[in-house]
C-alpha cells in the first residue's frame, strides 16, 4: 500500500528499511517519506514501529535450519585489535567523579 502519496513510498519500502535497522529519521532522509505535506508521518512511523517490535535488529531468524548446529563466527583481526573494543579491564577508561 502506498503510505506517502507525495513521494510514492510504499509500506513495503519502509518495512524493508526498518528491518535493515534504520530508524524513522534515517528512513525519512533516505526515502523522503513525510517530507512534503506530512499527512503520512503517523502511518509511516506506525510501520517502522511494527517492524522494530516484531523483528529486533539483533535477532537472527532462520527456521529452516533449526536443527542445524550453531556456527562459530570468526572476527577479523582488525576488529579484534580495535580500540573501540576493550579486551582487558586495564584498557577501559577510568571514571573520575
């Protein structure tokens, strides 16, 4: 169904972007939904909210291989060595109060 008539954006397009982990503001910037007359904003936000509540970003959904053993994911060395991922308590910043 077309949600935004001004920009011709469907609920499927909005849902696809929401399932990819985009927020409403990011979807609005990407697709232009609710940037003209604004009448579709509440409906577009509802679509995003429904997608976020039914499919959390961190969830992995694969029913076809429910009996398959879990697979280990090996992180690339540059990710493991990143300063953004503290590996020991001494590498974490101390908090001065």
